[in-house]
C-alpha cells in the first residue's frame, strides 16, 4: 500500500498548528499518512467564574466536496455529547496543487462552513488555504472552541461487564458519498442509474448529526455511556473501548443495521463495512434493565436504535456471536477502509 511522502507531523510543525482535543473521544488517526501524530491537550482558559474555554479539532483528508461538512459534524457532535457551547470555528485547508478541481473543492468547503456557522450562530475565522507539496488529497484541519459550564460537568458512567450495547443510527453514510463522487463510473457499470441517483441524494446533514439524539439527553444519558463512531468504524471503536475498560465485547453480526446503499457499495469495492467511516453513528452502553425503556423512548422520538450486543468479563476480546453458528474474532483494522482503498489505487 502506497502512502504519501509528507507526514502529518511535519505538516503540523511547518504550519505551527496544534492538534488539540481535550474532549473525550475514541482516538484514531484521521488519515493513514502518519499514525503517530501526537495529540496534545490545549490549556483550558477560565473566561468566566462559572465557565471555561475548551477546544477540539479534526483532521479529515477526503477528496470530496462535503469535506467541510464531514469535519464540522464530527466536531459539533463532540460538543453536543459533552454539553458544550460552541463559539468559534476556524480551519486550514491544504491542497495538493493549484487547479480548477482544488479551487472548486475549497470553495465548497468555505461555503459549507459559512452556512453551518450561520445556522449554529458561530463565529467563523477566515479559512486559511495553502498549497502543500507532496500530498495527494486535500487535508482539512478544523477546530471548534467554546465554553463548558461548570454545572454541566457530571460523573462519567463507567463501562462494566453485563452492559448491553445499542447502536444509534445505521452504519454508514460517509462512504456512500465518498465512493459515489470518486468512482461513479464503476458504480454505473454495475448498478441501475437510479441507484447512483439514490446515492447522490443521501443527506449528510441528516445522517451525520446527533442533534435528534441529544434532545433525549435526560432519558438516554442517565446511567449510560455514549461513544461517537468515526474513521475505523464500529470495529475500531469496540477495540478501543475493550482495551480501555479491560472487558470483552460481543456483537450480534446479523443485528447490525446499515444503510443499504453503503452495504451494496462495500460489496462492490470489497470493503469491510465494519471498518469503514461511520461518522454520525453512536454506541450506547447501558445497564440491561434500562434497555427496553431506552429503545422505546428512541422509537417514540424517531431515533433509530438497535440492540446489537453486550459486554463481558469472561474474556477481553471483540467477538461476533453468530458467525456461522460460532463466535469469531472481529477484524481489527489498521486503517479506515476508505483510506486503505484510496491509497491502494494511487
């Protein structure tokens, strides 16, 4: 697998950028350029007696027009989950070289960020756009800062054995737009034109935001733990949670919900749908006695929720429980499937 010569660590140093993320999340390198980029916490500055300033950032490297929207929703979901008040949005875009395609992409990124900043009443700093030698795909560094009110701080529920796992929202919208935009010709050769049209109409705004879930905060977050999915998919997320809590995770493979176009495209491009970018989906770990009430609450509020597994202290592995009638270890990805496929073709 080919990888770019320029590493993210060098880019951060050259541009004097600080990758900060004090907001809790599953840490996973956003591109396969350099898995060793150091994540350093930003100093929290007290701005008011009852609030403090926090910031988090995302690095996204997809050559697609919705690059800005993908990065923004990852950040905004973190703020929603942590009950933070976002204030300031700023970013840097690196493009491989000057050209019409890159100009159009950066214009789309800027337009998306301006629209989102207006919608969510955020201050948007001018977007810094630079041409950087040695990279193949555009890279967006986006950061969001805001306030955490002290009364919003609550004790974090720990993941323990015997908890049940609910998947909020199906896997995975980003791959649909990514594959459709880059490889439409191959899709058209295999599928009916109506299928390609259906893929292009998938709404990232609808599928990447967890705002609807956060409206149920009081009912859902009590005695539970939520984890945002992202690059590396549900497989990477489960392995991180298992390692952090020294527990085993068992998932029902047949129960995992996924957007039908995403599943068909993964079959076509031979991608593992469980190791692919699932931004917008959430894993909810909850005590078994609360499962039915949470599922009922989600159904009443039209939030898609599916019981997919449980935690155990009998082992520290991540397993499927019904693969050909036996338990089988879940594949642990080194890179997100979209990046693996993309860079294997360069």
